[in-house]
C-alpha cells in the first residue's frame, strides 16, 4: 500500500554501467503541472527524477484521471514501453518543479546490449513491481479503510526529504485528498472522514496546504506491515 518508493536501479548498477547511462542523459527542468508523456504516445526513451516529484496517472472512462504512484528523486520510469516496444499506458505529470534525466531509445538499446547488468537490474525491478502489485491487491482485502489511509500517509512521510524531528515529520510530497482517494479507489468523502479522525487524534495535521505526521509511531501502529515499495515502470 505504498504510493512512493526509493527504488533506484540505476544507482545499483556497477560503476561503468552507471556512468555510461549518466553520460547519455539529457537533463530538463519542468514546472508543476507540465506533462512529461501522455498515455498512448510512442516510447522514445526513459526518464529518471533528479529532483522534485512526478505523478503517474491513469485515464478513466469518465474522462478523469486516477493517481497510480508518485515518483521521487532517483525513481525512473518509461523503461517498460521501450523494452516491450509499445506505447505508454499512462500519463506522467510534474507534481512540483522538477528536474528529470532523459535517455533516448537508441542510447538505451545500445547500453542495454553492452552492459548485461542493465537487463539484469531491470528484470529485478519488473519482478519486484509484479510482487508489489499482488501485495497491493491483498492489502485492499485484508485491511480496513482506516488502515489503508494510515499506511499511505505514513509512506508519504517516510519518503519525504524533510528531517524527522522527534516523532514528527512534515510531508513534502504534494498530494490532495482527491488524489489520495483515487489512489485508494475510495470516494473523497470516505477518505475525508478518516483524515478528520486522524486529525482529532492529533496524529496528522495540515497547514497552508502542507501535511505533517505528528506521531510517526502511532500512525504506523494503526496498520499492519506493508509490502516493500516499488515504483511501477
């Protein structure tokens, strides 16, 4: 039940392969709300978040979009469409001012063939992604709504780059209740009710649009151990 994770498969590569990828990266600064890639677009390369946050969105039949994941610094995306030679299935949009590295398809293919550690690392990432997806489905049936909301808020706090002060931590990952609701597959009213209960228990707070967890341990105790986070490709 994670909305963000710290997976950085590029950083785990041997130094020569890691350096080769970074030498080919083209860097780009993007603003909040800027679209990086649209669902249905042909794959032309992969991306890695250097700073800021990026939302992975799914188009719904009603014309709205559901939040699937938030990419944080070090996360990469777009590899699956390149490997599978298919269009992008989802849309990515900057959730904040961000800097991304882009590796075009031709460079990716060349490095993929040259360094065996790259397909091996991607295989591990894809396998972990499948395991994470199955675990997510299990959590939906094994946990209460209150537990799911607590799990996601705790995950957001853990993945934030703000310092932990005592048992408190500010959430610097931008997210709205509507986005949280779409991620969990719940109505906004249902999630708002659980948020209000957590506020009354003094476990979370919100000030000037920014969330904070006031008691990390107490919030974590509300929910069972979750699966290891893994960003989707």
